[in-house]
C-alpha cells in the first residue's frame, strides 16, 4: 500500500492523470479490503454442540455448529475443531494397523463437509452445519478447542479467534456379539437371578425410568430433576445374582499383548451388559492404571452403575496399577461369584485353587488364549500376585462364612468337561467359546446422532 501511495503522488506531480487515478483507486480498494478483514470477526455469533460425550467404539457422534452474521458486511468464514490423534501402539489404545509410532486418527468423518468446512455469509445471514464422526479407539480424548477464521470475500485478509468449546469424549470398549452363554452362578433355592422375594430398602442400587406401577414414594426426585424424566429408585432384592469381574492385565503386559488386552476389555464390557439386562448386580476390579477414575467398582446394578463400569474399562491404561488383592480388600464382595478374565492358563490361575472348595465353586475363568497358544507357564511375578489374591480371598471367606452364590452343578460339570478337554482342571471358557465369529457386531444402542451434512 505504501508503494501505491508513492506511485499516486509521483503520477499526480507529473500530471500523469491515468496512472495517478489507477494508483489511487487501487490504494483505496486495498485499504477497504484490509479494513473489511479486520472487521470480519465483529458481529459473528458461533455456537457448537455435541450430541453425546460417551459412546462405544464403532458408534457415531454428531457435532453441530451455527454461525450468525449480525452486521451489514458479508464475510468468508471457516470453522475448525481440533480432533485428537494418537500414536499406534500407545498404551490403552487399540492397535488397529500401521507401523508402531505412526499417528492415527481417533475419529473418522462419515458424512458432511467435515469440521473445517468453508462458507460465505451475507449480511445478517445465519447458517448451520452438522457432521458425523465415528469413534475408532477406546479411551478418553479431548475434542477441541475450536477456531473460527473470518475475512473478506476475496480471501486476502483473514483473522482467527479461539472459541471456548472443548469436550472430553469417553469411548467405551466395542461390544461384541456373545454366543448363548450365561454366567453359571445361581443362588440358593434355585431363585432366578433377576428375581427376588422382597426388595430390601437398605440396599439402594441406582435409578431407572419410572414405570408407573410403583407408589410415589419410590420416585427419586433429585435424579428426576437431573435427567428431566421421572426416575424411580432400584433396591437390591433379598436374593439375586451377584458377579464380580476381575480383569488381570499382568499376563497381557508380560508379553506386550495390547491387542489381546483390548479384546479382554470388549468381552468384559459385553458380559456386563448382558448381566445388566438380567437385573444382576456386578462390580469390577482391574490391576491396570485407570485415568481419573478408581480401579475398583463395588457391587451395584442399574443403567447408571453399568455406565460407571464401562467408564472404568474405557479409562483403563496398559500400565500396571494396584494389585487385585489390595483392591478387593477395600470393598465388600460377600456372596458374589467371580469372573476372572486373563490372557491364558498359567501358574497364577492355579493359585486360586488354594482356596476352599466352596469358594472355588464361585470362580469362572475366561481366557483369551489356551496354554498351548500361550507357550509359557507363567512368571514368578504372576504367581506372587495371584497368590496374594488367593490369600485375600481366603480371608474374605473366613469373614463372610458360607458362600451364597455357587456354580450351578450342571453348568459347572459341563464347563469342567470342556475345560478338561483343553488341559484344564477347573471351570473355564475361552474367548473363542463365547464370542461370535469376527465380523458379527452387536447393536450397541449408542446415542442417536443428527444427520450429517454441510452448511445450510
């Protein structure tokens, strides 16, 4: 612009009218365009929203945006939302292919122009857009911040502004389709796991949507105000199924089997969802580091409790955390059957059978691999940690007295027969026994997203 001003003055001094006029008009246009760019962000109103902050791997979420231009000046705009990325092989993430250390996307765009689409806004015009993103990796990620770029319609001068939009997205493990399999624990007298004789008001378990067939005193008013719908209290029956999951990550860490660890999380999540559908109580303890969440969840039931268990699994990292013995000692698990998910049969699993027979009948192992596939009998560290668990279990048995939930005799014998054919002497199943063939995906019932699309 300085050069144009010098040319205009020189041409005017030498009576070069055409050149002076051209230089002056160009100078005025450049000043106007620059001022246009400087004012482009003024009067712009931007709002962003996510339809869900928690979803399963493979499900989709929608990010919606609305931009309004409240001035008599047309502008060019571009909206960007920073999407998280991870390195292939990072702890706690699915190793989904590619070289270790390569950067991998957490979300994949399904439809729309994408977060970052461009548009032109006329004076006092408003536009909106929506994009669908599919979750690819389990974990906790930060979506955002957002940036708005605006400028003149020629794209010569632009300004950028950071927007206060950022969301923590919790990605639950993918749910897998299970075969016709049930955790074979039952209560005394053959009572169905989901039925109880009398609800015990001292055992508050959670809330659910009000059904209308219970008295008004069962309504949980604070929860109803929080969810915007009537919620009723759930109380644990005097007798029903209780299952406590133990996820042993030691074997996976020993051989750096992150893909197997992710599979174990998926199987655990799928089993928990199936138990929740029957009305059973469940809890979990993991020997892994859990980001921003306790590594143990006491027994409970209901949709809210299921969400907490899934969040524990979503926040699990591959690094070692507290020992199972320390965790179980901090909560009460009386009357619960134990489902132990581990990588393969080893010395660590044998240590659980130092327990009394009544206690052993309440344990079911779910292995990722057989001993032959594993090719190793276990390490001393595994045996020591499992021995501590066994000692803790023995102490709990001494305190709680006779067990309440035991393996159904027919189911236990069937499992033992199947396990003996695979070289085991205790009730156990393998992932291949209970998980449908690859490619069969369970309908996870995730949040319904808004249809994607570009600006409108």
